[in-house]
C-alpha cells in the first residue's frame, strides 16, 4: 500500500480535503489540544507560593515536586516548627478544580490524615484534613502573602 493511501485512510474525516488542507487541520487540532493541556497546568500552579494562616501565626510555602504539591512552614510563632512539612502528595484534579489525594500533618494528634485543597478566588487557600469522610473534615484557611 502506498504512503498516499495510508495517509488517506489515517485522515478519513478529512478525505475530501486536499493533502495540504488535511495537514493544516491536523496541525490545528494538535495545537488546540496542546493549549488545553497548558491551561490545565497553569491552573494547577496557582496554588504555588506563600500562604499565611493568621489564626495560628504560620506562613507556609507551597511548592511543586514532580507532579505533586507539598507545603512546609516558613515562619511560625512557635519555636521548632519552621521547616516542618505540613502537607504533601497533593495532585491537581482539573475536573474538580482541587488538589486532592494528599496527606496533612495534624499538629495536636502527631499523625497525618488525608487532605485536599481548594482555592476560593485567587488569594484564599482552604486545606481540609479528614479521616474517611470528607464532610467530617476540619479546614484551615490561608491568605496569599503578597510579594
């Protein structure tokens, strides 16, 4: 089978188009798919940065580690808490617009719990820790630290 026939069968929806038009249409489809992927990645990275919880006197920094996100304490009113990792393993779910599947360290209980994070607007981060059922979880609110 010649290359032209293979090309025609591969691009069946574009069969009535010329070869150049089929290539242009395919290129356009690929560019649109790439743009959608890049958009999802930029949405995922909106969680990155420094966040302050005025209730506990903490400033945490959210960083990306591969395809997951984690948070560590940068500043704290309590001695010995600086540098402590408080959340890890969060993965962005573009369908739900949240970071889920992670763990959060519970300070009073000395063990971790499942967690997820959501953004309310662009400057409010809500991290919810839970055991078993999400609706039974406890949430902490953080405000973005302006640079």
